[in-house]
């Protein structure tokens, strides 16, 4: 009864203004985070994965590279305008570990490139549906999903800071981490039927991937 009353007040105060927020999702996320903390304590701590003493971005890249079968291509470097394409169409271009590593490799190249612009797009007429959780759950040990977040923060921060102009060509759906990815680019161009959807609240998680790379440009949509 208490929960029902609280949820009713929650909906009255917040849902009318923020329809994407789910109370059950947020509470579920809090419960999952508590479970991680308790698990860490029972194992003697997880500081390796949640502190600056953990793996470096280069080490993270190699740890994630064997996870998944998608790919990221960077072409046209001999011209002033290059193209970066996500290839995992069967999963709506969701990013697996291999793709995250190759994306970091591509940003390395762009940082040294003397071109003008890079156009980012997804294969199969869709942009990106976030992280490929089905592959990640199989390929990463328990509690190490944080590796993805740390690598993507580093990669998208460097993409945002490079001198090369980045343009995200959005077709189909940009969901979750895919929506965050777009915020790390300098410009976004959308097809008339494209959809950008931040689903984090419904999943009970917070925005993390582009926390440093794109947060400052979200208010300019």
C-alpha cells in the first residue's frame, strides 16, 4: 500500500513531465547496484575495476578485442573526408567488445590524420543500438562490464577533442549507448524517420559512455 501511494505521487509529480522515467526501472537499478557492492565486498573488493589503478585504456582495448564478431572500418583517409562505419547489422550495429577496440584504434588514426572531416554511419541503414549485451554477457567475466564503460569514455572523449570535424549520419535507430555516441560528434544529421532514444531510465542505469565525450553538447540539440 505504501509503495502504491508513493508510486502514485511519483507519477503525479514526475511522469507527466518526464514520461521516459520509470520508477520500477530506477528502483531495479538501485537494487542491482547494491547487489554489485555486496558481491564486491564478499570477494574482497573490486577496486581493480573501479579505480585509477585498473587497466589502462590500451590494456582495456586488448581485453575487449576478442569479444564479438562485429567490425569498425575507417576509409577514405587519402581524401579530406573520411568515413567511419559500424558493421554489425544483424544486431542493429550494437557495439561488441571487438568493435569498441576497433573504434578506439580508429580514433587513434584520426588523432594523427591531417584530413578535415570524418562521417560516422552504420551499416544496413541504421546507426547503433548501444552495447551488444548478449555478446558481452557471454564474453566478459562477472562485474567486468565496467571495462566497456571506461574504454568508451576514453574513446569518445578523444573523438570529441580531436581537430577533425565529426559528423554523425543517423539512420534508423540510435538507442541507449548509440544515442550517447551521437553526442560525442560535432554535428548530427538525421534521416526524416530516424529515432534517437535514451532508454537508460527504463533500464535502471545511468548515462556513462559519453559522460565526458559528449555531455557538454547535449543542451545544443
